[in-house]
C-alpha cells in the first residue's frame, strides 16, 4: 500500500524554486532517502509533508487521504528534528509521553506505550532524566522514541545522524536501519550524506534545484546515474572535462554532436598500477596513462594526484601501493565505474 | 606600579557613572530611609506606627490591586504573544504597542470618559442589554485595574513576545507534529520554556503598577487609595515627609520581596540544569 504520495509539489521563495513539480511515493515499510546538496529543496519537501510549509501547488496524500490543507497536528506524521528539539523542561518520559497525553490516552495506556518504546530503543533507564543530562546519541534515541510512540503513518527524519560524531554515526546507521525495519514504518529520510543514504535506504531520490532528478534503488542510483549531477553527487568521483576526439581515442562511444564531454570517474573504484604492469582489461574498461604529480599520506592509503596524458586533466585516486612523484602510472577504471555525459 | 596605574585609570573611567548613580539614586534612597526614621529631632519608629495605623488598609489594597493587575496583564500579554508567535498579524502587532506612546495623563482622562457612569462603555452596554442604568467603573477598583492593564500590557507583551519569538521553532513544531493544538503549545512549551522572561515581565509590571501615581489619582476610587496617593497627600496637605517616606520604604520592601524571589528563581534556573 502507498503510504505517502505527493503530486507535483511546488514551492517558491521569490525567484527561487524550492520545490519544482516534486512527485514521490513511499510504500508501507519502505525507507526513501532524499539526498541533495544544501538548498536543493530536500528539507522543504520534508517540511511540506509535515505541514510546516504553505505550498504553492500540488497535493499530498497520506494513505489515500488528501492532507494538503490539513494543519501539522492533524496529519499523523511524526518528524524527527535535526537538533532533536527535546523539551528541556520535561523528563525523557514526559517528552515521549507528550504526544499521547495530547491524544488523551489513559494514564496506564500512556505508561505502557512509553515504557515499551523506551525499552525498544534501549533507553528505559533514562526515563527520569532531563534532556540536558543525556549524551548526543541518547538524545537522538529519545527524539526517535517521541516520534514513533504516537504510531504515525509516516516517519520524517531530518538529517538524523548529522549531530553525532563520525564514529558513532557509522554504528548508528546499522542500528537505525534495523530499528526502522523492525517497526516496518514508512520513512522519508533527508540527508546530504550520499553514503549514508546508500547504506540505509530502500530507495533514493536525488534532488537538485527543487527537482527530483532520479529515484531508484541505491544500486541503480550508483551504477546507472541518469545525468552528470547524479553521477557526480553519489560516490567519490572525479569529473574530467574532455573533447570528443580525446574520448573517442580511448575506445568509448561518443554521443553525436557534443562539443565537450564530462567523464565521471568513480575514483573510489579506480585502480592505480605501475607503468609497466600487465593489466587484464575487457574492451569496455578504461585504461588511462598518467604521471603522479602529488601525494598525500592518509595512513592505510595514500592519496595521489594523477595527471592524465590522454585527457589533459588531473584526478585524485587513493592507493595502498607506494608511488613516487613524477612516476608514470596506469589507471584502470572498470566498466560501470565511469560515465560519459554530453 | 603599572597595575596600580591601570586600576586608577579604570576607576576614573567609571567615576562619572558612579557620581550620577550616587547623586540620583543612592543618596535619595538613603535620605528617604533616614527621613522615615526621624520625627522632628528624634529618631524612632513613630512614622511607621502612624503609617500602619492610618494606612494599613491602603497598603493591603495597593498590593492586591498591583497583584490583580499583574496577573491580568500577564494573561493578556501571553495571549497576544502566543497569537503573534503563530500568526503574523500586522494590525495587532501595531495595536498592542499603541499604548506605549500615550502619556499616562491622557490614558487617565480617556479611561474616565470611557468608564464613567454615562461614559462610552456604559452607553454601549445599556443599549445592548436594553437596561436603564449601570454603575460607572471610573471610580472603582475595577476601573483602576482596567486602566492599569491597558497601560501595562504592551510593556509585558514586548518582553514575553520577544522571548516567544526567540525560541527555536523546532520546539513548537515538535509539539505540533505530535498533535498538540496551539493552546496546548502555549501552555506546555512556550510558557515553561520562557519562564525567566515571564518572571521579568511579572516583576516589572508589579513594580510599575505599585509605584504609579497618575492613574490612581485620575481613575481610582477616593478610598481606599494606592500608597503613592497617600504619600502625595502626606506631603502636599500635611507637609509630613516622615510618614510619606515611611510609606515609601514600605513599598520598597514589598517590591523587594518579589525581587528576592526573582533572584532566587534565576539562580535556580541557572543551576537547575544539573542533576
């Protein structure tokens, strides 16, 4: 069953199109991540679904019910705020119970539900603390508990992991995904971190300038990006601007009539090897010659700046091997790890 | 040596402020306390005995009037601020500030006309209710509170609305999101989170009301009276500075109760974050 359906959402701030004809759908239990750079409209999309943005056009349906003109408190969607927005004057228990209290549930029912959700998120022992006495990770769980305890039709997560430090973030990604899967709740997840989206989402929507450029499963987004923006935004890449003749010489089919081409190389998948090494390649793989012009030691790997001979541009590739400055090298980019756009 | 020089320069820099503070604030304060304890050549509590003897009713009355005014004012300013926090209504934004620019004397006169036995309010009410006559409010405690609330609400609203507006919207949206109505949000989120500012508004309103003279003279009943009016009578008609100052000191003490309560509250609020 479709839980959320938006049709042609429009929102303008003066000349800026924050949402430009945005249509998405989320199925029961599905986690849709919306990614894009800041200013792409992803937060506006989330806030319009929550009811905090007055739209200039379009319709929002939740379980088939038109909620476009309903105020936020009548939509039965729960939002998780980037800064958690836990009420500092209430304890953890009171924060989580508030939504149920407002819905006039009985005291016993509230206690039962809050205790269940706190234990589910493993924060039962914090029930009587104030938010200021909690760590970032604990506050995050309380905010999540407050959102899911009201059993919303749809969960909206606004950059849920961005306030945590990098190490915890990695661990929480797995936890968050398994929690959401266990709850089987439809989720709209907004993040600027493409890696986070790839690892956590069932499907990803890539946004830029208020438009959705592509929607698909993570693998599809990563392997079959529909345009230069999506290809470049997802993954760690180098974009090389090249003339069609130069590209043709590499053995890649070039679209007709293009004056200049953009070659996106997934730098995280490119392999660097010595000039004279023998390399197995299929006809669709890309083998480039270059010279090391810069190096940066990163610990397990070293980051090399390679000047490409054929394309007259520099790219950055990490490698475990040791190369010297000015050493000639070869760069192997497998089929599916590079994309060409006119 | 250098350190001493710096201290001296620093002292010189704040000296003008200290002189102004001393001459216009500390000296008169000390003088009024001193005068309150002197009768002719003698020192003692005679002025206080007299003040309590003649005016104890008025002291209680002043505290009650100020308290009722403050409560009603705060209620009105929370309602106006709550409304303006959620909705941008330019007209109300302008209207609530209007009384700030009107002198008390004018307000007093306007209220007398408005609240008089055959004034604007009663004319309207008698027509709507189709009755012959209504008692005027202009010389009663209700009229007095009415006028005070009219004057004090904009000041209190400035403080309360400022606090409401500076609160991160996420706190409000989080409550809306889990289903709270705007009223619930005002009561459960805005008021508790803006308590320090509301306390400031409370104390300022109380202090300004209990120290006001113009409005009680123009709108208040002939008896009982506010302390300020009694002080004026003592000085103007009896040249009795001693009792007037004793009444003054009594009103400082009343205000001080609130000030101490406020300071304690602020200290608790700051330290209250800890376990």
